C-alpha cells in the first residue's frame, strides 16, 4: 500500500518538475508528510532533490524533510544548497538533529554553519558535537522538560501548559537545587493528586538513566528492554544533561542493524556514499572476498592431495558440492544467530559453553537426518552401499563440525576485538569448506577398497 502511494506521488512530482510548475509543486509538497517527501528523494537526482527541498513550504517543514533524509545523502546535498538557506534550515532543526547533520558535513562547511548559527543554538550544538560519535551524549536533545522537587502539582501543570518549546514531553523529570536527577513521574500522576502536593512526595526515585558516554546501541537496548518512551542522560555526578526519545532510539536501532547486515555481506555504509562509483565499491568488498578466495585455493589443494582417491573413485565428485554447501550453510546459520545474540546483549561469554553444547546437539541431529537422506540417495544412484556410508558419515560429521565452528569462530573474533559481523561469515564458510573436504576424502580413503571393487 505504501509503495503504491509512493509511486503515485513520484509520478505526480516528476510531471510537475518536468513542466516547471513551481506553484503547483509547492502546493503538492505542502500536503505531503515530510517523511514521505524525504522518501521521494530516492527517485530523483541531486539537482532535483535540491529543487524539491527549496520548494518545500516553510523552513521548519524543510528542516523536517532534511532530518528525515538518509545521513549518507547529506554532504552532497548540503554542498549544492545556498549557504544562507542551509543555515536557515539548520536553525529550525532540533539541536540533536542539527548536531548529527553537521557532524556528517565536511569540516569547512560545518565550521561555517556553526559560526553563523544564533549564539544559543550554536553553543548547544557545539556541546553535543563535543561528545564522541555514537554515544548517548551525541544523540540526546538538550531541550528536556524538568522541574525542581519543591514544585507543587499545580505549578507543574501550569509549566506543562507552557512547554511547547520542548521536545516530546513523555515524563516529568525532577531535579534538586544542584540539577541532580532525583525522580520522575508520569503525566497521569499529576492529574490524580491534590494541586498543593509537592513533586518530591509523589515522584519515583528509581529513575532509569544513562551516562553521556554510554554507547548508543546500549541505550537502544535499554529502551527496548524496559519499554520506555524516553530516557534521561546524566553526567558523572548525576546531573541532568538531556533526553533521548524513542524516535532517536528507532533511528539508532535501524542504523545499527543496517551496519551489521552490511558488514556480514562484506561491505560497509561507506558504499552508500559512493553512489555508482564501481571502482571504490569493489575496493570495499574485496578484502573478505580475497579471504574466501584463499580458502578456495586451500580447498583445491586438498582435493589435489587426494587425487589418487579421486582417480580410483570418480563417483566422489558428485557429492563434493553437497558436503561443502551443507556445511557452509549450517555454519553461517549458527554464526548469524550468535552475532545477533552478541549485538542485542542476549549472549555473553559466560554462555558460550552452553551455546556450544546446544549447537553440537543441534548439528548432530541435523547431520543424522541429512546424512541418512544423502546416504540413501548415494546408494541408489551409484549402486554401492559403501559409498552411501561414506557420504552419510561425511555429511553427519561435516554438519556437526560446521555448527560447532560457527560458535567457535564467532566467539573468537568477538574475544579478540574484531567485529564478528564482518569476519565470521566468510571465515566460517571458508573453514567449513576446508573441513568438509578433509572429512569427505579422509572417509573415502578409509573405505576406498570397497568403492573400487
């Protein structure tokens, strides 16, 4: 349904662009949600994107569109826009969005924008830029609604009615006279107690919070785990610095998931920035492909070593792809599950032994089922029961070893500090190809007299 809607919008906007119908295009853009306008940008080239952004009515609406665009597209688009217009848009963005946007730009352009921003906003944005990238501090909003613990409920409600300048108010955070975060209460609580009650009497002192230097992925995990709509950010002394809302958390989770998927594919988000630059994209993908290539050479070398066995039992060729393919698939499944477990925090090194034993059992069960099936196929196909035994044993062993290798290789890379999302999949595939060939031909060599009789 959404895709159909986007296709209709894309067709309409394209026609208006071709005709130069500026007035009609402005009217159309005024009726489209900023997120949908940002989604439309993927159908147009950079000059057309620039035109659409400039024709978007109201600077605050244009700021929303810019904030919704993929970060990879920001630098090139920013370079095309008039500097004064760009600065006007950034001025309308929330401080946390401005900081993320400016961080993506070339240093010279970023410095120019910061210099020309209004003093108060410039200070807030520079403060956010001072935090390391991908930390809680770098994505928090400094526009957080909080009240002193001595405030009465009546005063709090009046303050809430005037809180339109703050980003989404989900909870009321309570601080002491030194700005230390001491409590939190829901909006519902304010409406169910006498107006003269002080916030300190009804607030909950058990406040879920994060430090500014915490990794953003850990922040996202906390918000998801405890089903909260926002989480406050504090410094080392517990002073309230800002707020991370659920919309920012969704962006973090999407970005982290995208990063992991791209890494498992042997590439990175840098490829998004390269557009259609084939040479640079190939350079990003090559390193782990070359690792797989080396593994293929090793596999070929092993087959050469067993050439005597292969020459005497040429039927062995027919099941080489099956043995290596099944082992690789099982290993990749195990590796993917473990990588995801590490990424979500559901798996740590204290659980590796249990996971290894579980995968050993699972691999053995799958190996026996697949082994019996392929043994029957081999026996019927080549009219040799011993050959069926060879293929069956090789299949059982290869699948079981592959399941175990998926755990060991992934855990090893995590332990030594190499992202397993990048390295585990190609390494597991390569290792399982090698072990699969070793197992298959070693078993065949043992049964060779029965295969050539």
